[in-house]
């Protein structure tokens, strides 16, 4: 699969990487469209956004849509073919916020 990798400020390359396999409770999505978030532009222009500093290659494009093509353990097979949109933030459920 092709990914846009930011290696540093204004250093963006397209690379081929192996497609991931979905783990337990996960699905694999064939991405059809992806947005450019304001955070992506900060990472591209400045290599950082506030306290988050890009210190290693970063795959850009975290707001996407596509179709589920594979499911991991514990996910019903009926999810394959489902159209989805993605905001992949993982909540920290250990604090009040
Ligand atoms: Zn965003």
C-alpha cells in the first residue's frame, strides 16, 4: 500500500509498505479518500504542533473513509463491505478528561 510519510519539516515522500493485518477487535479498511487535517499542515510546515514534535517518520492522513475489507478476531464477518469513516484517536480512559 502507498503511504505519505513525513520525514521532517517539508520532507514528504510516498512509500510502499506492507498492508497491515487486523488484530483482535480491529478491521482493515481500504481507504478511498483521506482529508488533510490542520494538524497535518503544522507537522509538514513546522515538524510539530504544540508539544507534539515529529521525531520519527509519520504517516499523514488520519481522517479517512473507505470500505472494510477484512476483520480481526471478535469482529463479525458481516462488517466486510461496510462503508466507514475514521477518526482514529484512541481515548485515554484512565483520566477524567
Ligand atoms: Zn485531525
